[in-house]
């Protein structure tokens, strides 16, 4: 089992900004004014409580590594009391950790620290939920293309590894085995990223089969995952590739990937036939009340439970039961939950949809709860005081 690697001398983009000059440019102006006032008036030792407003999985490593690095460079001494270590479930409003140090050394770091914490905790929660709902499915983190810059890409890859590892511990899930880029592969215990071909290669080759031939020519000893939706011939092209590479098909080194857009059905399906597929394979999934969103994931257009079952039926009927099915396209926690309800026979899910859907949920918050050892916090935030002191 591949375990995530989250320690070691990796060059982290999240180490920036580190120099005081850059920190001053990127922090809130009122924190700079406060720092100047406190420096003039005598300074003090403060304790910050850092928390989230919604339940999350604790993923503080990148934020705390950055904080340790900056304060070390400043020659400042801080103490961190981590209440919820990495991978632990955290309730809304519960401090994840407390930070104690001189006010002048911490006040201008608050905003930057929170930026590196909140999104990671929410994404880790989402990744855990997806892996826990589908414990027998392997996941590939394909978040990089949806991130706004390399720092976010690193935070999201780290978060996926944290949520995945919790799912392994709690429910024995396979979880995330890797991701799409070399830069963050170490979080999944790998030297490099994973993936074989985008739609652009299919377009270049002119046919799905020819793209597979090209890939096999350059990478004959590596497993191959072939996109099969480019020409709206998911079934036809899957069988054509399997027939062209019988050795790969027989030894489990061939995967076919569904990434059908939501604007059309998989080849051979329509609403009526989609219901029939689930009636044959997972009848309980469509009996009883379902929301419009749930029905869309079950029998709608695009990559649905019925589409995955249908492709699996066709592969098995042709004798290709060792060819694995990879699915992508909008696999967020809700869609993964519905796939679990339908027992969709998917082997691998490529997903960037563990990224937080509502960015407002990622806002971490910090409040000072003690000045020179005397507890003091704004009214309404008394819940942040240490439990043994209230």
C-alpha cells in the first residue's frame, strides 16, 4: 500500500512569502499598524486560537511548516499546542491549535497563516468523504488544472493525501494512490505524477485506437489508460482498443476512461435504457425518492452510474473482464456517495472535485485568547478559551 509522504526536504511553494519585506506587502495593513503600535508600547506575549467555522479534517502541516520557518528566520520563539493533529476530525469552532509568542512577531503573520490552513482542511474533509464512501476504488488527484496557481495546487494535493490516509485508517479504503503532477507526487509516496493521455492526444491521432497505438509504441512497458469518449463511441472504441491489445487486456494493464460530457449520453444509452441498466444491476439505487441531482448522477447524461455499469457489461460480454474502468468528470463527495449507492463497478476515479465547492467555507479564523497569560477574548468567542480554563 502506498503511503503519503508528508515530511522531508521538499521545496515547498507554500514557504512563500518568507522575507519580512514580502510578508509586509502581503499582510493586511491594519496588522502592520498594530505591529508598529505594539512595538512602541512595550509588546507582550499572546496566545492565538486558530479554528474553522465548519467541521473539517485537520490538515495544518503546510501552515505550521511555514510559521516555523518564518519565526525561526526572525529569531522568534513560539510554542504551538496542536489540539487536533493531522488527519483528525475537528468540529466547527473548535481550535485546531494554539500559537503562543511575542505579539510583534506574530501579528503580521495571521492572514498568511490562515490562507495556508483553511482550504487544506476542507479539501481533506472532502477527500476523506469520497474515499470512505468508495473504499474499494482507487483515486487519482487531478486537481492541478482547477487550481489558481502552484501554491494552491500544492495545498490541494497535500489535503488529498491527508483525507485519503484518514480513510485508510478508518475504513480500510484504498484512497488516493497518486496525482497528476511530479511536483506534488511525494505527498502520495511517489517520485512522479500519474496519467497517460488527454483528449488532445486523441485529436492529434485522429482516432482513439491510433492514440493508443502511439502511446504503446513509446511506453510499451507501462499500464495504459485510454480515453474513449472523444468521438462519442465509448463502447465501440473501448472494445476496439481491447481487441487491439489483447495482452494488455488480459493482464490488467489496460484501462478505459469515461469522461463523457453532461451534454450527451454514453454511446448506446438514453434515459429509458439507463433505467434498465440499473434495474439489472443495482435496482435499489432507483427505487424510492431521489432528488433531481441524484437522478442525474444515476441515469442522466454524462458519466453516471448507469453509464459505468453499461460499459462494464459490454466489456465483460466481450471477454474483457480484466480491463479496468476509470471514471472522471465532476466526482465530488455527493457524486461519489451516489456511485456507492449504485455499487458502480468503477476501478479508478480521477478527481479534482475534492476542491472546496464554496470558498467561503474555507475561511480559517484566528483570535487572541490571552495577553501575558491573562485570558481575554472578544465577547462571543469564549468557546475558544482552553477547555481546562473555563
